[in-house]
């Protein structure tokens, strides 16, 4: 992991509409940061996160996230060569069937 204190300044603050972006800490808030950038960010921002956190840390974090939209989940699964079954959001979604699709 590289020390880059301006990582949060380089990200689009609109990704963090529901929190005070100025109070985010790159380490303490890494789950939120990684989740939002992979869901809403562009490839350049994803590359910055890869340089900052490292691939292993990002994959471990994304595997523990409760929800990723289907496109993001498939994208992450393919680029990191990680089976969908490793992601909590995938296994949780498979267990919970919506009542209108029975």
C-alpha cells in the first residue's frame, strides 16, 4: 500500500453524498470508499485504488460487502478472477428470494 494522503481528494465527492466527505479517513473508511468507487467510479479511479490499497485488500473488502449491483459484481469477479460464490452479496442474494418472483 502506497502512502498517498490525497487519494480522497482525487475521487469525485459526489460518490459520498450521504456522508461528510471531508471527514473520511482512507483507512477507517476503506470499505465505503472501495464499494463506492467500484460501483460509481471510472477506470482511472479504480486504478488509483489498486495502487493505494493493493489487489488483495480490495478483493477481501469487496467479498465482504453486503450489496453490489449485478454489473459491478460481475466486473469485479472477472477482473480479479474470483468466483462469484466468494462474494457475500452474491451468496446472500441467492438465499433471499423476492416474494414477487416465486
